[in-house]
C-alpha cells in the first residue's frame, strides 16, 4: 500500500446561483475592490489515501465524493491525486 | 486592463483541530472507506480579477484575503492567478 494525498475541490455548477459568492462580492466592492467580480465559493477537501496505486486512490476518492462529499446534481468535483503524504503533524 | 482568474484556497492551519474534517473522516470510515484519513476541510474561492498585470492581480486578491476572505491567525491561504477569465456564463 502506498500513501497518496488527494485534493478535492467541490464547486456549485455555473448555472446555479451562488448566494454566498454574491454576498462576498458585494462585501469586496464595499471594501473598494470593484476589480474583483464573479466570486464563487466552494469547498476544498484534503485527505491522505492508502491505496495500491494512483488509479485506485482516485477511485476511492471518487466514491467518497459520490457518497458523501458532493451533491452530483448541483456541484462539480475536481480531484487531484499526488503521491506521498503532505500533512506532517496532523 | 486585463482579465485574470484567481483561485484561492483557505485552509485551517495544521496545528488547529479541524472538527469538520474529523466528522467527515468518521463518516467516511462508517461508509467502509478506512483508507481515507487526515481529512481537512477548507474554502475554495474563485473570482475574476481586472488588473494591469498578474502582479497587481495577486496584490488585489491578497488584500481581499487579508481584509475579508481569511483569518490570518487561524488560516493559511494559497492563491493561483491565471490569465483570462474561465467563467463563461456567470
């Protein structure tokens, strides 16, 4: 078994109104930063994965996304798998 | 003025207990995925930036992080700036 690190980014689909993002955008404009627009807010999930190889690690993380981390109807998921474990003192 | 896209990842510092991450980790183990460990959850913020160049875009996003998006005492921020605007129909 090898150790991998998975980075998962879960974002609302483009077609869905991101109320949290709009609120942050208005706050940024109130703070005199009108150059920042189209703010969208999502989740970032980082985890260590024990698997035989990178393909199995990705499969495991995809299963986790389908079953728990993301709502496939409303959200898009981007998964990055890197070898080794980044977390040093968790 | 050019258009850039900024991706900001805000994560709790390693030394700080991530209660949300621990809860998700326990849920994953209950779903028979014991190979997923050290789960940590953060925020992912995506936005378009209007600035003269990439350095100014980064400065603007760093200011937004300091003033609004992140808590510098408890959170780490990673910023990626890419040229062009990814959002097609926001």
